[in-house]
C-alpha cells in the first residue's frame, strides 16, 4: 500500500470513528467474535455483499450507505451484549440474527423489544445510539460541528447537544446524558 492509499485508509477510519464511534473493522470484528460468526455470515445478516463488508472493514470505504444496514449493525451490537451478559442463549441468538437479517429497517429510531432494560425502559446507551444514528444519517460529523458552531451564540444548549451526540463518542454521550438526568 503506497502513502496515498494509507492516508485515504486512515481518513476513512477516522470518518468511521466519527460516524459510528469506532472504525468499522474493529466494530465488525467484535461482532464476529462475540456472536461466533464469520465474515460471510455477518455480511449476510447485515444485507451487504462480502466484498462491501471487506471494503468497510479495511477502510477502503468509509460509510454504510443504507440506513437499514446501520440499524442492523445496532441490533447486532445489542444482541452481542445480551449474549455476553447471558440473557440470550446461542440458539436464541441464531434465531434473532435470522430476524435481524429479514428486517427491512425503517425508522432509524426503532421501537423494538430489543432496546429495553428489565424494567421495559430504553437503555441509555440505546437512546444515545439512536440519537447519534439519526444525526449521522443526515450529516457527517464535520457538518454537525459546523452547525453547532453556528448555533453556539443563540442556542448554546443545542450546540452542546449536537457536538456531544452528533459528533462525539457514544461513551461520552452516555456520560453527558446521565449527568443531565439529575
């Protein structure tokens, strides 16, 4: 890989970090490991071709163009967390992955049973990810920051919201959300 290709890959991974919270290669490798998949199976569940998945993982492509695929990624992340905490068995996970594969997407802010905690309320992380996904589906992080800068003088709380949720990391946004719930 020459210097120009390395620079393009680094830029794509940085964009992925801004849009998705981390480079897609790392995110997809976690899903593969946590759910016991291979790349071909992950591509199938997400509704991507194997070459497209590979390009996203390697940084040859930066963005997932289909919002339904982004939503499936989020659903798989939730499923992986449930498998990790033991609330979903391997057999149930396989069945749920088949359901995720068949899902058509729809609203980025879905209201599924997979997004709640034991009390039935949406988890903070899920709420934050839905907000991030919605913002990032309409603008890149740089555009969101530019909008926040424009709003800072007249609407500082909205500017802060855009910076934290639209261009920030999920963990920072969760902390921000929790600190403002007091």
